[in-house]
C-alpha cells in the first residue's frame, strides 16, 4: 500500500504541484515586469500590483499544498 501511495505521489501529484508553482511564479514575475514597465501609467501599475498579489497568493497556496502533502505522506508512512 505504501509503495502505491509513493508511486502516485511521485508520478502524478508532484509534477502537477511543481507545474502550478512554476505557473504562479511566472504570474508573479509577469506582474513585476508589468508594474515596472508601466511605471508612468496608473492603470498598468494597478494591473501589475494585482498580478503580483495573485502570484504571491498562488505561491503561498502551492507551497502550503506541498507541506500538507508532505505531512500526509509522513503520517501514512508512519502507519506501517
């Protein structure tokens, strides 16, 4: 049972989590570039701030998911 759970986590869940972390990081960087490039335009700065905030929220959520998965994996691993 433990080997099956490890296989599922390693082959299905981790790549998806890593992809979402990379996506959130790119969204954050996009917001940063948009904020800096639009320094003279209030609308572009506001959009950049919004993208920065959503990127940070996404990163926080995905790193929290990473931690929760680690806790579950450690808990399930300690049952055997």
